[in-house]
C-alpha cells in the first residue's frame, strides 16, 4: 500500500464518510428536482417534446464529457477540491434556471450540471471504495447507492413547491448545497494512489475492462434500466390501458424496491461474494421484468413485480463497483471507475431509444422482454467469467 493510500485510510473516519454520503444525497436531489421541474417549465413555454427531451439529454452529455477527464483532474487536484468544485458547478446554474428562462442558456446550464454531478459521483464513490475494507465494502457502497436513490426520490417533491413561486425549489436546494459545501471544506486534502508504469490512459482503461469486464457491465445495465423505465414506462402504461394516476403511482416503486434491497444485497455480497449476488439478482430480476407484460393492467401484480425486479437490479451500479474493487489492483481502480461511468452514460442514452423502438413496433411488452433478457443474459454469462488471479 502506498503512503497516499495509507493516508486516505487513516483519514477515512466516520465523519468523513457521512460527509461523502450527504454530498451524494444532494447530488441525487439536484438531478431528481431538475429533470421534472425543468421539463414542466419547457412544456409551459410551448416547446416541442423532442426539444424538451434533447435539453434533458444535454446533462448526460456533460456527465459523459467529465467522465473522460475525471481521473486526470482527480490526480491533479485531489478528492476535496474536486468535490468542492463539483458542488459549486452545480450550485451556480441552480439560481440561473428560474431567473433567466432562456432555453439556449439552459442547454449550457444543464451541460454544467452534468459536469458537476459527474465530478461528485466519481470522486465520492472512488474515495469510499479506497477507504473501505473489503469485508464491509458491499455494505458501504450500498449505503452510497441508497443515499443517491433517496436524494433522487425526494427531488421531484420540488414540483409541489412551485405553487409558492418558480424560484422557491431552486432556492431551497441551493441553501442545502451551501450547507453541504461548508462541511465538504472540512474534508482532508487527499489524493488517490499514483499510477506507476501503467502506460497511457487508454491502456489502463482497456486493462481494467479486460480484468473486470463482468463487474463493469452492471453500470451499463443500471443506466439502461433507470433511464428506460423513466422514459418509456409512462408510454407503455397508457398504451395498455393504465390511467395516468396508476402510472404515477407504479413508476416510483422501481426505485423504492432499490432502496429497500440495496443494503441487504450489499451485506449478502460481503458474506457470499459479489459475483454470486450479481448473478442471482440478474437472473431473477430479468425473469420478473419479462413477466410484467403478462400482468396486463392488473395494478397490484404489476406493482409487486416492479418493486422486486427494481429492488434486485437497483444495486447493480454499486455492487458492480464493489466487485471491481475486489478484483482489481488499487492503482487501476480509478480507471475502472471511469469505465463504469462511461458505461452508465451509454446505457442511459440507449435505454429510452431501445425501449422506444420496441414500443414503436406495436408490441409494448417488448420493452420489458428486451430489458429482462439483458439482465438474464448477464446472469448466465457469469458462469463463464473467471477472475484473473495474477
């Protein structure tokens, strides 16, 4: 272990862990609030739904752009400065969105939010992976994933605050982020272990994927599921006969299932192995997704299937990262985190499009067959993945 990593471990106290968790909660809050609230604003402007969707996608483009340079920036400035910078980059657009209702400016502001959120995700999740002992890695990274889910789930409640004025939800979130920023300034100024003799950045990314491809694919599947469900399930529900009220009630249960099972699955992965839990969750979750069309417009069976399926695969991003940390050398882990973020962004972009194609073919249930089939295939492929002991 290098001196740098040793310093990170010594300074990785409970207080620092709590600060990192609070940071990721407000990151989830920002995304969970901005997506629906800005969509409402743009709809009220009379802008087409395609432009509305494109404006939302710009955030993922910003996140993708940050992913390409995150490892290099982190190595240059360290964890604390990247976290503080990420918070500031997100905070500045927050107050500009309601004050300057210009769609062209919003494209730039959403791009900046994507950059800031990506910086927060990359730095906090890597720091947690580095300071957590292997025996409790699944639990801690699950707490991380659950915290983001809590923030993302609370964010849409900002819609209810719009009745008090368009600025109100943004101002409240800005206030919370200022408080979190003050706590983040108390974090130790540490950096990840320096990369020695690992070749170019592209070479390290390739090496991390070759060594841990099975642990990194879950990030793609999670992004595909999350964005695909949020974008396509409302269309699926309307086409098969669910009411708007039913859809608005059913959709959150995918995330609620993830919150309920995140910590138990993390603890089970500590005890029985990350790969085994990922395989079982993928196979069972995939089968349950494929059963959803069979439930038709029956509300309770659909709710139960969405909750359990969403719960089983809702831990895929965090469990995949924990598994990568188990099997990769520490000096390759920063590159692996970049690859995981890269996969997540690709999945987030493909999810709505692939689901939309299936809906366009006149078979609404096809979106669930394709989604469930991907998870089922992932689980089965696990039988062929062997860890490289060297």
